[in-house]
C-alpha cells in the first residue's frame, strides 16, 4: 500500500540524520558509527559515500547556500560538500568540551532558521545529554538532562517542538514561541513493549508526527493529540530516522542501522515510501542571502 522500496543497501552501522536538499535533488544522511557521509540523488539514483576523519552526527543546509552547518562528534562546524567530498571550512563551537564522553546525536532547523541540536553520552550509560538552540551566532542550552537526545520535529505552525529521550522511551512536547522560547516539557508519547524505542522523527503538513521505531521494525504516524494513526512495517528492525523529500515532498525517506544485526539482510539500508501526505519544507540554518530574500 505504501510502496516501501529499498533504495540502497548501504549497510550503515548507525544510519541517521536524513536531510533533503532540494537544490541538489538529493538526500544526504550519515553513518555515525562508521564515520561516513552518504548521498543518494533522486533523478538518477546515484549513490556516493565518503569516509570522514571524525563522525558526523547531523548536517543542515545553510540558508546562504554556502554548504552546511554540521554537528561532528564533539563540535559544530561549517561544512562544504562537493565532488571532492566534505571538508570543514571552520569550527563554530564546542559546547560540551567539559564532557569528553558526550557527542552530538540529532538536529533540525525550524522555519525561522534556528537549529535545535541534542547530545548524548556516547556509551549510552550516563544521563548527560542536553538540547541546544542555535540562533545565528548564539548557542544556548534550553533543556536537560537526556539519556539519548533525539529527533527534534516541529508542528506546521511552529508552535510545538517535539523532542525525544530514546533511552526513556518518551517523546516530549514543548510550547514554542515565535522567538524560540520553550514552555515546560511535557510527556507526549511513551513507547512500550514491542514498539521499540522512539528515534528520529518529522512532521507532515497536516500536523502528523512520523516516528522511527528503533527495535520496532516500523515507522508510525501519530495525530497532534497523540493518537496512533497508522504504522508501516519495514524489513529492518532498527529504524532510526525519517525525512520527507522529493519534488513534491510526498516521499518519506527512512534510515536504519545494521549494528548487531548480521542476520538481517536489509539492516542499515535506506528506504523510501509514499505515505499519501506531504511533508514540510526542510529547515535551513540562518537567514537567506540578500539576493535570495529579494526573489
């Protein structure tokens, strides 16, 4: 019904961070454990991958068109990606230099160009993660603590921020002002039993929240009031994240992980499905360049 397709048996150890880049007609995603950056181009299904000297945990296109803001393992950088591969242009910040066991994990940009990025203990033992807001050159910790900070997502009107603690199997919701100020954290969804763990997520244009189930072999859509609307099974158990893309933003791209799943042929693959709804335009970091604003 949803036409689940395996686009690439990339065998990512920990595939994460899918981001649709419209100007390139391309989906970029990362393999955190193997320090890889991967690219799949929609028009000709071209697959590319690059090895990195340091794990990249997320990347978000810059509104000025000059590459990406990226979260490497311990630092935020300006990253450019071209035919020669990715290269760091400059370092932006190291917000948790005092926590050497921590790393970045997931991030998204909202419609105002702010980036919301979470951190976690890389050993998945300490509850030492936080949620940060990056607004221009300002970086501010806005919520903590988290075991595994994951999957920021925004409602279509931008008034609700969803954020997950995967370790606690809980998706939280926050009221969010136009200026990016958050209200109190409240539990929105809790996973139990064979549902697995809530991982990466995104919202569609109708306000539905799409969630990847790590250990649950599926993605699910929840209505804004938290009701399960549908679930779509996938042939891989460790489903890590999802993002809308394609010319009309009506394709859902799904990443998975192969970590410890030698018995699953499609673990770590990239999938695409057609859910029958459209997503929101991918957020970009910062303000558009002057010539872009004038168009």
